């Protein structure tokens, strides 16, 4: 069952990567990258449950926090860029 879930998560990352590559706008690419980060966090949590090791939960938490901060930085950059125009 866990192997099937891992395959589904990897497929979701692959689909997000396609959107990241094909995204016509910068915002599409950032949303796709953020989605890949969220899906990767879920993969780390699933890995932590399957291996029964809590260190991966800590890594997932840090990874989610970095992804969130990156999204906030992009949003501020995008607002500042729009206000300059």
C-alpha cells in the first residue's frame, strides 16, 4: 500500500514538474514549484511513517518552512514589481 502511495506522489511531482517547465508565466512556475515542495513534504512524511523514524518529520517541517518563506518572498517581489509599473 505504501509503495502505491509513493508512486502516486512521485507521479504528482512529475506532473508539477511538467507545469514548471511549460508554465508560460513566472507565477505559473512559482506555483508549480511550491506545489512540488508541498508534495515532497508529504513524501517525506510518508517515508517517515514507513521507516518509523522521526528524523524525516523534522526534515519535512524545515522543508515546508523554507518553501513557505520562498513563496512569501516571491509574492512580495511580485507586488513590488507590479507597483513599479
